[in-house]
């Protein structure tokens, strides 16, 4: 089935609505896979609800293996660490269709929509398996949609991480406060770049909810407290310091 326009989330949702198989997989249009990838993922799918493999990143010049080392497959461990391991992309995984249920990709998000879907799916399951084979080839180049995003697209990541935070909050995962800290800082960067004419009210409510959550009282460390204060009250200086760093 072909779908012109609408973005990756729209195309994936059409696929989800029309899929009939037991397992669901996604491949981005500018990536490629090892010819044995799905065979190996399915082979390791007994009694689990998600199977994931290692990846390569590549561009026009280099191909580099990315080694993701998981110490555990427990739900809490994964919810804590998948963001740190940058393993929230969906194409290196297979998902059990019956566990996906009515879950769809959020088409309003322009960035981290993979992460939101993965965390929402993890919230519905308990058994995960990772295999050490590097089977997915993830293209990185300057003309990719991620690198071309403008501040009005990047600012949607505030909502993406908010949705992920709500799931982490259910499991009382402390690491969400670090994500909130980064979201606050990033919001003021995007807001500064977009200017006064851009309506940020939707995201301001999210940031206010973080501050109402008394994030500055949590054990986020002095450096993160200073980052938040600088980003909120001295945004141009904070941007300058980030560039220097």
C-alpha cells in the first residue's frame, strides 16, 4: 500500500490498521535491514512480547556498529534506560499485534514519536528479549527529516517527553526528573528562537506542571538546578554558553 504525504507516523498507522500478522515490524524508507533480520527476531520471540536487535548507523562514508548493553529485561529497567541507550526507535524491533491493540503513533508529534510509541507499548507488556545480532542499518545524514527540523517542529518534543514522563511516573521512576529538567531547558531555547509571535501556551502548561511537581526540590544535582535557572531567566546567555561548550 502506498501513501503520499502525511509523514512516517501516518504511514505507520495505516500499516497498523491493515496489518493481519501476529508480529508487526517497521522499516524506514531510507534504511535497510539484514536479509535474516525478521527470521532471527521471530526465532527469538517465544514467550515474549517484544524482540529487539542491535543496529548499525551509516551515512555516505561510514558504517558504525552501535552496541547497546542491557543488564536486565525487566519493565522498570527498560523504562529507566531505553532513552539513555537511544533505543526507542521502532524499526529494530518486532511488536506483538494483539498487544498493540488500538495503540497508534501520535501524528501531531514531529520528533520522538518513536519513543512515545515504544514507551506506551512497554506499558502494556511484561516480557522482552534483546538479541546481540546487528541486523538493522539506520541511515544518518544531514538531509534527513530530523536534521531539517526547525524550532517549531523541535518544540513538539516537549509533548513527546511529557507523554513518556507520565508513563515513568506510574512506575515511580526517579529518572523522569532528569528528562523534565532537559525539557524545561529545551522549551526556553525553542521559545527564544521562535520569538514572541509563536503561541507556546500548550507547552507552557506542560512546563508549569513540571515546576509544580517541585522538580527543583528533587535530587537532580546542582548543575541541573543551575541549568534550569539559566535557561528560564537568562536564555540568550544560556544559549551562548551551550555553543561555547
